[in-house]
């Protein structure tokens, strides 16, 4: 039979009559293997940066390997140089994107580390992600920031790549996540969180158990009894009994209680109610999700100095 690339229906490997054997083209290999092979660098985010500047030359370190669209790649036993032009004529910082590039238009195809030159506006060019049998597909390794008038010797390196673990799982950090392809699962080694992508953003699946305390405005509040935030699997529980240490707080007057630390803040603004211990006076507690700032406002009755406010048993989904 003839080459299936010339036909409407394809299959591979196919029998090449002239060669007398079954063969598979590169485009067919990629189409088959890429769907079952995660892209990334082999190893762990805690490994040394795969990029380095050695003797005024940007290199992909020796011994670094990975997979991209089913293609295995390796820097081998020696450093692989990557050409980065100077920013001699630039008037601002230029950020180049360092990638592993699959060039399907080369004959034969090539897989190699290259620098995608950015503009002098400090913005990083996005990696090419062409699918099909033509075009380019790129896997992020890092970025190089060259100051105006600078060469690679004055550049700053930032790592961007994610990793493929021993069982094929994707390992990254909170700042080096892969694109949120639908159904993709990642594990952040710096946070202990597992996340699932819906195609546009990441959704928390599990995270490491952790505890913290609200940072109180010491001039107005203290918490000698309870002040604990407990986080598990995307949910935070608050147990807090603050004591008023400055003057009385009148009804309808708000006072900043403190701040919830990053990693324990609610997804959006939240309002909970509490009461003054021993008087039962109602207190409204408002939490700003973006900043974690908490304010207290008593209603009907004021909060006398030295009185406690019971804010226990509040919970919310955590911002991630």
C-alpha cells in the first residue's frame, strides 16, 4: 500500500512496499506517543537550575534530560551552549525565553535548546505550542533578563520548567506550573498541594495540613486563650477569642482586629458573626479575601475594655 499520509485515513506503523517493512513517520510517532507521555524535565524542582552562565556563555547543564511531545532529549555528558544575543541597542530590560524546541519544519526534525528573543519591554515571549505535523512546539526551561546595553554576563536567570517524577507525575512549584490543560494534575513541591486543571485555571485537590495564627493589632487586641487557623484539603477553620485591650468599642464602630496570613485567606470576602462573652452582644466580623484583613463591628451594645469576643467555629475554602 502507499504512504497513508497521502490518503484520507491513516494508520501506523504501515507496510512500506518499497522498503519491505513496516514504518512509522515522525508525525505519526508524535501523535501516538505525546498523548500518553507527560512533557517536562526529568527530576525534581529541588534539583539545580538546568540553566547556568559559565564563562560568559549560557548553557544547559550536563546531565539534564526530559521529554517533549514524546521525544526524549538530553544535554549529554557536557554542557550544551545556548546562543543569546546582547541587548546592546536596547533601552530597557529584554527577557528571552529559553526553551526546548521541536522544529517540525526542519528536515529532519530537530529537538534542541534555543533562546526565544523578547522585546525590550521586559515581557517574556510565550512558548510556541503548535500541534499537528508542522510548526514548532516548545517546553519552558527558564528566562534570561538582559539589562539595557548588557550581555549574557550581566543577565539574571529565572527557572521556569516543571519536572516529570519517577512515576510520570508532574512536579513543579507554585511559580513554575505547566499550562492548565483540562484534567492535568500537578504536585507543588514547595507547598505540598495537589491541583487539578479545568482548562483555564487550577483547582485545589489536596494540600498539606498546616496551622497559623491571626496577626493581631496589638494596640487594640490580644488573644491569650484561642488564636488558631487550621488548614486541611482546601478548607480553613478559625478558632479565635480576641480580648479588647484598648478603650471601649462603640456600636457601629469598626476596629481592625488583625490579618490572616497568606495561604489561609478565604477565596472571597467573608462575613461571620460572633458575640461578646458574658454579655451576648452581637459582633460582625468582616474578612477581606484579597488581603486577609479582619475588622470587628459591635451592634446594639459596645465592647467594653478587657471583654472577650467569641469568633470560634468559622470555616471557609482557602484561596490558592
